[in-house]
């Protein structure tokens, strides 16, 4: 026979679902902010790698107004080779650009939504259970 008592302390059983809910909302908000930032850009322009260093790459691309531009980008994931074709996302109003690695922010938003939904459901169940136990006492 199993025990109906939780292995979590009572305070954790009440606060943990709320933390999962808040974390899910934060993750979904970060994904939405990144997606909105991408949508504000002027789009993708083709570029090619001119030089590479240990953690950076110099990329030549067509900048705002059709003028050629060269920028140095920090690399975190893939190592680029000289002459490799890349996609550069440009924000001309902000005078900034960054390499585009086809990262889908929809996955981040969906993961945050699932966490928020699980946190909300667990918080509701914990709330109902807590008040049932109070009525019995």
C-alpha cells in the first residue's frame, strides 16, 4: 500500500508549481522577444566569410543602402571556414547585424507554454489539496 503523503515538504509542494509557472512564462517571454526582434530586422542578406580567428569571424555582406560592409562576429557554435557562405540578419536603423544560424524561436515559446501550463495545473491541484486538508482539520 502506498502512502498518500508527499515526499516534498509542505511549503515546497505549494511553491514549486508557482516557480514552474513563472519559469515557463519567462522562457516563453524570452522566445517571443527574440522572435519579435527578428521580425523588426530588414531581413537576411547573403555574405561570405573573409577571415576567421579562434572565436570570431570577419564576414563581408551587402549592408544598408546596397553598400558592401564587413563586420566581425563572435562565434559560439559552429566554426566557419574562409570563403563559406553565411546569412546575415541586418537592423539598419540600429546599425547592427548578426549571423543567422536558422534558430527556431517557436520551440522556445512552445516549451515555455508547456512549462507554464504544467505549473498552472500543478498550482491549481496543490491549492485545492491544501484547502481540502484545511477543511478536514
